[in-house]
């Protein structure tokens, strides 16, 4: 652990950190973000808000992992694989997301497609694609919830790319590397 990570760890650990309270440890990402307290706070607020959306746990996992895989986040894909297990999300969903293979339902596939369009289009999604998302059973509220999930993952994915955050020991068994090159539509 570097001095910077140690200082961040100590400051987060002994400040009554919600990270420590929620996890019984300081996740590496949170320790890294603690060097910019506003970033850590914004990330935690976004995370809590996304957990409170109307999306199911399976749908939240689709949004998170779609962004994580698209951004090739070496830290977040394994972390959210473990989180999905804790949330009791079907392993078939998690594996389809990690391997970029078809999801088990058309509705989840529509969610992944829409999330990818949001990410790849930097928020510009054409009307036909938006209507396809709505026709799959989602709402305009869900569109905003996807944007919230994407915003949360941009913060964590970009920090992990920059900091080369080590995957937490608890998630190392879910290590991930992209198997196929990303395709941009």
C-alpha cells in the first residue's frame, strides 16, 4: 500500500466512514477516491441513489456491468460480479454480461442495448432506439435511472483506469479481461 493509499485508508477508516460501515473494510476504490473527498462523497451519493431506483437488482446489474465491460474496468467487473452474487442475481445474467453474450430475456437485452447506446453516444440516443427501449417495457423514468447508473460507473471506471486500483482480495476470484474486441455501432 502506498503512503497516499494509507493516508486515504486511515482518514476514511477513522472518520466514521460509510464505506467501512457498509463493507467492514475500505474497498480499494473508496480508498483511492478518498484523496478527493468530494469525489468519494459524490460516488457514494450516486450509488445510494441508484440502489433506490425502480430498477430490479437484475436490471441494476445489467446497467452496472454493461458500463463496466464497455469501459473495460479491471476493478469494477470483478467487484460487480461479487456484488451481483450478494444480490442473488442469476449467474447466467452475470456471465452473459461479462462475456458479452445474449442475456436470458429480451427485456434485459433491451436494457443492455439502451445502456450501450447511452455510453457510446455520450447521451445522444436517437428516437427509434429510445422508443425500442420504451417498447421493451421500460419508462421515461427508467431512462433517467440508466443515466444515473452510467454517471456512477463513469466515476468509478475512470478513477480505476487512472489509479490502476488493485482488485480487492474478496473479488479477485472474479478477475476479468475482455475476450472479444468491443464493437462500436
